[in-house]
C-alpha cells in the first residue's frame, strides 16, 4: 500500500488483537511500529508485552506506569463532579482513554512517527474517545484504525492470520478463553459480550473478579474513615497515601464487602444500546463519601448547580470530549466549588451496602443553633416564614384565580 506513513505508534497490550494489528500494520503499511503499553492498574502482568513486541521486530517499546497520573489528573477531577453516566455508570473505561490518547500522541512526537493506531472496533465508543482526544492534542496526527479497514472481522479470521504469520497465541485464546470482552484499570473492570449479549441472561457468579457477592460477604461490618481536602481524598483511616494507593485500598475494602457491582444497559455514543457489567468498588465508596462531605460544606444553590451540570459533564467524558474547551470550562467551575470541600467522613461497609456514620468539617455550613428543634433562643424567627411562603405562593394564587375565571 502506497502511503506516506513510515512509523506508527500502536496502543499495544500483547494480546491476540493487538499482536495481529502489529503484524498487519507492518505488512499493510510497510512501516515501522512503535508499541506503547500503559499500566493503569489493570492487575495484569504487562512486562510480557515487551518480549512479544521484541519478537515481532519492534525496536522502540514504551511500557509506562501511569497509575498515579491516571488517578490524580483524571479520576479525581471527574469525581469532584460526582460524575455518573445515565444514573449508574461511573465511567471507568471512558476516563482512561484521554490519558492513553495523550501518551500516544506524545510518543508519536518523541519518536517522529506520523501516525498512531489502536485496537478499538468500529462499533464501540473507544474509537471515538481515542481519536477525538488525539485530534484535540494534535490536529494533524494520522490515525489508523485496523478494525475499520481490514476484513479480519471474526475470531476465526484473527486466529488464522496469527497462525499464518507465526504469531504466538496463548492456549486460552485458541480454546476460546474468557467468554467476555474485558477492560480494567484502577477505577473498574468491565465485562461485555457473549453470555451478556442477551439482556435476559443474569451475570454468572464466576465472571466477577474483584468482589465477592453481597450474599457471601463477611457477616461482620467494617468501618472506614476517609479524609478529603478540597474535594479529593487524601487519607484512609488516618493514613496519608498517594492517589492511586487510595483508590486501590478502597477497591480492596469494597470488593471484600461486595460493594460496587453493576449490570447496565447503556446508550453508546455511536447509537446502539450495549449491555455491560462493571465492578467499581473503590469508586462506589468514593462517590458516596464525596457527596456526604459536600452535603456539609457546599452552599445549597452551588450543590444544585453541580447536580444540574453533572449529566452534561458525564456525557462529555463518555463521548470522548475530555480535551474539549467545554469540559475544561466546566472543570474550572467544578474545581472552584471544591475549595471548602474538606473534612472527614466515616462509613460502614456491609454486604454490598455503604452507610454514612459521621461527617465532620472545619468548613461546615451546618449551624446547629439554627437547625435545632429545641428552643433556638432567637437564632431564627419562625414568623419570617409567613412572608416567605406568601411571596412564593403569589404566582400560584394569581394563576389559580385566572384559571377559574
């Protein structure tokens, strides 16, 4: 194929799909391939990707630990907004894509590559997220999406290509492997495909990897204390930790107690509905705790404004617009609201449930003297409520009278 691409950076896991893509790029474009493998806390050994890339003739191999940057600069800013897509999904896959896209482009510049490539299919959201991110960072970058170009559109064809080109394939791939398409990072693990493609099929218990079922969780509850500073968690049980270790600790705690499982039919950006299952134990705890500390420290109208804006913010992330000017503008507003979101939350975990036990903050707006049901000694004049109610009822009364006429 005649082209002006001499070098391409591939987002590479070392699995069947990206191993086939690597060889396909070499053959189809006659180009040199640079591989990039990101450690985002997926709990899988990623070093074998180095040996596989070397065996395929790759000279420039990038394997990077991005766990802290991922949680600090992507997950935590998203959680400051209490971000939930379509009422339930905590955006575990979506939030990882802008960081991967950024590093793909940066490595392309570093290695003087003309293009980047990814293994996302033409049916999913990830192709959109990777490519919108890449174009936002470098408008002139070239992108190769093999699933939109080749005819290897089945597992059988991929395996045949691998065999023909002497690409080592693990036994689990040859025999069918896991029945699910999975994605994992420090925030979550997702499951799609095969058994789950029929919404009538309940998830198999053997599918879940990070959490026990609530029924099998310990019979003893466990308390956890989370300290926040300006909207971000900084301590777990009074121990300071870097961001990625905080999320990992909450994942372990939540998984132990059956917290954070989700079975969801969602609306993909490309238009179709998709059924997926998710485990987000640490994120589920973090969302509950963050909303609890905000309830104490945020002004009412600011809190309601955040809730109004959150679905729009969530859609921007889900649809791949992390690097858009509107997301960045919203982020500045959200971050401004977090200046006083500082304090300590105590929670209890028990069989899939999270219970708030206490809230404490030096920035608290809760005034016990005003809120008390006892004698407030003049802190609040209840007679003032009469005028307040009459003014708010004025339009309702006028409307009612007009309608009767």
